[in-house]
C-alpha cells in the first residue's frame, strides 16, 4: 500500500520513476514535522524487497508499521517527530 501511495505522490509532482517499485532518492514525504526523505546509495529506494513484502498469514509487511513518514523507523518515533516539530515552531 505504501508503495502505491508513494508512486502516486511521485507521479503527482512529475517525478515518476521508471519502475513502479522504486521511490526516487530524497523524495519528500509529508509528516507532522514538515517533510522527511530517504536516500539510498543505489540511487533510489527499492520498494520491492522483503521489507515491503507481506510476511506471515496476516498480510503485514515491515512497512505496515515502519512508515516512510517516520524514516522507516520505529512507530514510536512519532514522539521524536513531535519533539522536532515543537523545537522548530516559531
Ligand atoms: C505490527 C507493527 C510492526 C511490524 C509489522 C514490524 N514492526 Fe518493527 N517495530 C515495531 C514497533 C512498535 C517497534 C518499537 C518497539 C519498541 O520500541 O519497543 C519496532 C522496532 C523495530 C526495530 C528496532 C529499531 C527501531 O526502529 O525502533 C527494528 C530493527 C524493526 N522493528 C524491524 C522490523 C522489520 C525488519 C520488520 C519486518 C520483518 C518489522 N520491524 C515489522 C512494529 C512493527
């Protein structure tokens, strides 16, 4: 699901990647602190590896909880995101 959303956002701003299973490097994803982006030395973020594939019977993938909005980190990073937003507030 994240893959499709990411691809849709990428296409909306005119930076569709050649593959539908990749996200361009430094593509801004909105979050409550502003934006976050991912960079890979491969030149793009691969959305077609095991991290993004369903594991087990419940259909969840790692990305179901480790979202691009929080840099793929722990869902608890929402707390860190809130702190950054607070520190950056005027
Ligand atoms: C159902 C939600 C969920 C799924 C699915 C999930 N995780 Fe997590 N993961 C969490 C939560 C919540 C934490 C934080 C746990 C804590 O802080 O005690 C975490 C923590 C982690 C951490 C520790 C570092 C960090 O970011 O805090 C790693 C590494 C990790 N997960 C990898 C994975 C991988 C790899 C997969 C897929 C095989 C995966 N997770 C799937 C919820 C999930």
